[in-house]
C-alpha cells in the first residue's frame, strides 16, 4: 500500500461579482436627481414667439416699457395691485393699457397651490389681449 498522503486544500470558490447592488445605487441616484432638479429656465417652453429685435417703442426711447405683475391666487383668481379681477375685466384693462403702452410687459406670478389650468387660462387671456412680452415667474420658498 502505497499511501500517498496529500494535504491539499480545496480551492476556494470564485467570488461572484453581482451587479444588483450597483443597479440599485444607480436607480436611487436617478430618482434623487429627478426629484431634486428644478427647471428655472422658463424660456424652455416658449409661450410667445421670440424676436431678435426689440419692440418699436423700446427701440425709439430709452425708457423701459410698463410692466404689470399679475398674481394668480390659489383659487385661480388673477390679482393686480391687490385687487382681484374677473377675466373680462382683466381683458379690458389689458386692452386699455396696450392702447396707451404698446410695449407692455406682463409678468405672471402663480402661487404654489394654483391649478395649472388656471395658469394656462390666464396666459391665454393675456396672449389674446395682444400682449407680446409675457413671462411666468415662480418664486421658490426659502427654507
């Protein structure tokens, strides 16, 4: 009996590299960046046609055009200088201001709880009134 005694250790199994933890981390990062990103450039979606040349009234004089700030309340009511307006009254006011100042600029400031349909309706009303310079501004809450 030739009894060769061998004391070899068994080979350890190969370590498996799993991609599941990496995919989980990537999905968490994707959700994180999607939630925390904000879109501050509101010119991404043009509400009016952009022009390269300024309005004729602005080019002729160095005085800035009149600016109206319309706040959109949570109830969908447009507010101008602390006074709530119905759509017909606001349209009449815009027509009167446009006849006096053709380069009228309108800034719409919706509250955070305003409905999107109310904002779109107000933008449509301002555009149909003949305003060529309109911006929608959303202020972020300071935390």
